[in-house]
């Protein structure tokens, strides 16, 4: 029955192009609901009601029946995908309203069609094991997300970003194709994920895993494979950004986790490789986020940071397998997998609230904002919740997943070798620095956007967003608090997923007493906060509260940006410490000594990504220069083109005559 509903949604997706513009959203919502209900039932059956993998006949494909395989790992990703897409779809209703007059019926149909197929393709990615079908669906996922990114196609820069994104996705799928072909050739022609077990059983796994890591790592956004991510997320509509960051980039993590299920020897090198790349991704991602002025670009770099945190947990888990340290394996994988869910929650929440700010102010530049907590109090509260969660502070969900990873490192120190202990200590220091820098960054972001006074006219007439744009924030907020206060309810399903790698079904049970203590402490903390708030409210009743302007340092006529922190000044000390990494350039004309009455000046800062500049931009610019030189042959004269054809035929004749071809 569930698979029939899935078929219906796929077939009816074409009906979006024949539906009236204002009815397209409701049809899209209905189709997404069918997909969510049908696949969530299958996921729940696999996760809670079945002890084995579900195999479901899907459709005829290349002379055989294509099956959907749903194990505990697939079921987990299905539920995460469905929840995130559901919240994004609710948010999209009023977010897209301003575009109703600008966009045609076909453009809206294309948007909803691709949003639906992004949803469907992500679900199929985590359920397919046939390599060819997997690669086709992977390509559909990239194409559908490409069309979503270029929703505002009237902007030339958006098209440019979309093309760069599509090119890099094709590079990724090329690496995946090479990896599958390589494994198939050496495993008796089994062109599927299951064929990997044959290859890995008789070969050193690192070389093939490296190919898979590049292919999946481009989608995930590991540094230095990340250059598409900071551009595509800001260009896309905010509900698309939330889904792309919340779950689409996790398809790369899923691919890596899936490949790892087939590797059972020579694991230490793979674990150390993932750990080093992940530490670099976390540290560099959060460092580049700190210096951004575009709030969505800042959040995009934080996606790279959190992919790094997930990778740290995976890397430590693999090292635990290699060194036979069960506690490191269990808590490393447990923290990483829980952080996949946690990141999908707080990152989609942050993108939705950032989108709400953009929809009301029409700017993503945080230097032009300020004081919005007075005009958008609900949005400010939800942004603060997401900021606290992503910073890993208790009692929120980000703390729980990072705590599991920390616990794994602490508990395994006494049973590891010296080299492994050193590796763990560096990992501990790296994760701690990442958390500290994330807190620093979001202190800056929240204070500049929501506190103080408005820095431009864009915030003068701002009001709170519609309730439908707040509903997904409530749903996500409940999940963030639920995981933060009652993490033990997620331990059993999490244990079943971790058992795929550790072989221990109840391995996470050892952490339950500690999590119970955390829940109790969090409850006491909230009660104390509540008591203090009630006492303050009671005390304030005896006094008349007056509001007056903040002291203006003796001069209140200046621009508000001059007597309060800016994002640039807030991060200036960090920029000086990490100047070689963050590459911040300042544009300002110095004052002349003879300039008694200074003329009007502008001060601008711009940061660049050192990896993008040297790995992507530099080679591509050289190719463009070479292509421009070749363009001299494109004269526009037909006689020249006929001459080229004759020269080509003459060359072919000569080579054939001398048996050279």
C-alpha cells in the first residue's frame, strides 16, 4: 500500500504544470504529504517493528526488478528528510507570496516540481543499492536542486552560481561512477553497493574509499571540496536553503556511512583521514563564517563546520573499530549520527529565521540591520534558540550530540595506544575550539541583527512575519528542546543504527545514567530561571518602568553604526589573528595630512576563501584565458568555417593514407 502511494505522488507530479498558479502550492503540499506518510510508515516499520532490512520491489529496471532496501540507517535518514522537507514546505507558503506577481505559472510549477523531486530523489538515494539506479537518482537530485537554486534566474549572478554548482555536482558523480566501475571490475561484475563487500574483502580499501569520499564529500561540503556551498545556499530561496543545508548535504554523509558498512579491515588509515579532513573542515568553516557579512553565507559556512563535527565523530568511531576500543566506536558513531539530526533541526531553523529577516528587510547584509528584536520578537527568539543549539550549549540538542563525542574521547583514553591518545587529544582540542568559535560567531550575529539600534532605513518599518512562517519554527523548536531535555528517548533507535558498525545492539545503554543526570540538571536549571523571572516580575510591579534613549556619548546626531559595534569591528581581533586563512581585504582611502575638512569616504571589507581561490578560481581562470585565445578562430565568416572543415578532412586523409589512424 505504501509503495502504491509513492507511485501516485511520482505520477501526479506532472500535474503541477497544468494547475492554476495559486493552487500549485496546495497540490504540491498534498503530493509531499503522500510521500511523507508512505515513506515514514516504511521507515517506522524498519526502525521499530522489524529486526531485519525491508526489501520492497519497486519497478522493472534494465532487465531486472529494482528493489528498495530500508535498514536502520536508511530509516533514520528517511525520517530526517521527511521532517525537514515538511517544515520547509510550510515555510514556503508565505515566503513565496511576494514572488506571485513576479513569476509566471510555469516558473512556479517548475519550482514546486523540482522541490518535490528533490524530496523524492533524496528518499530514493537512501533506499537504492543498485549502482546505476543510484547514480541516476543522484543526478536527478543534483538537477532538481540546481533549478531550485536558480529560482531568481533574472539575476545574472544567480545563474552563474547555479552553473558552478551543477558543474561541481557532475564532477562528484564522475568520481562515484569511477569508484563503482572500479569495484565492479574487481568483484565479478556486481555493479551495486553490495558488490563493494567483495572488493573490500580482497583489496586494500583506502584507494577506492578515497574515490567515494571525493564524490560524496563534494555533496557534503568537506573542505577543500566545499566551494559550491557558500554561494548556492545564499542564492536559493530560504526554504530551499534550509532543506539543502539540513538534509541534502547529508546525502554525502549517508554515502560515506553506507560505504563504510562494507569495510572491515585496514580501518585506521581511513579513520585518521576522515578525522583530519573533518577537523580542518570544522575549524576553517567556522573561521570563514566569522568574517562574513551576508547572514546566509555565514550560515552556509557553518554547515561546513557542522559537517566537520559529524566527520569527527565518524573518524573517531572508525579509529575505535580499528583499535578495538568499543566505547570510542559507539559514542563516536552515536554522536555523529545524532548530530546529523540535530544539525538538520537548528540549521533549517536558522535559515528560516534568516529568510524571515530578509523577507521583511530585503537585505542579507547584517551591517544594515539592528534592533529587530523589538520589531520581530518571535523571529528573534527562534533565531536565538537555533544559535544556542548550534553553539553546543546546554540544555539544547547540539550539546547532546557533541557531549557523546566528547564522552567517547574521554572514556577511551585509558585503553588506547600512545599515538591514538595523541590523536584523541588533538581531536578534543579541535572540537573545543570549533565550539568556542561558533559561540563567538553567533554572539556577533545575534547582537548585530537583533540588538542595539537599526543601522539603516531598511529596518524602520519592519513587522513580524506571518504565523505560517512561524509554525515550522515551533515544530523545530519542540524537537530541539525534546532532544536537549529528554535525550534518552532517542537512545534506543540510535543504538540500533550504531550497531551496524559496532555489532553491539545495546552499546549506548552505558551513557543513559549520564544523560539522565544531564536531563535532571537541565530541568533544575530551567526551574531556577523560571523562579528568578517570577521574582523579577513581582519586584518590577512595585516600580514604574521608563524607556529612554541610550547615552549617546555626548553626540546623538551620528549614524547609529558609529556608536555601536559593527560586525567588522566585532570580529577585527580574530581577523588579525587568522589573516592568512580568512583573507580579509579592506578598501579605504587614507586621510591626507593636509586634508583639514575630510571628504566623504566609504569603508568596505571583503573576505575570500583561500581554498576556492587556489583550487577552483585560479585553474578555471587559466582555462578561460586559454579559451579566449582559441576564440580568434570564431570569426563569424562562413568561408573560414568551410576552410576549417576542408583542413580537417585533409588531415584525416593524410593520417589514413599513412595508416596512422
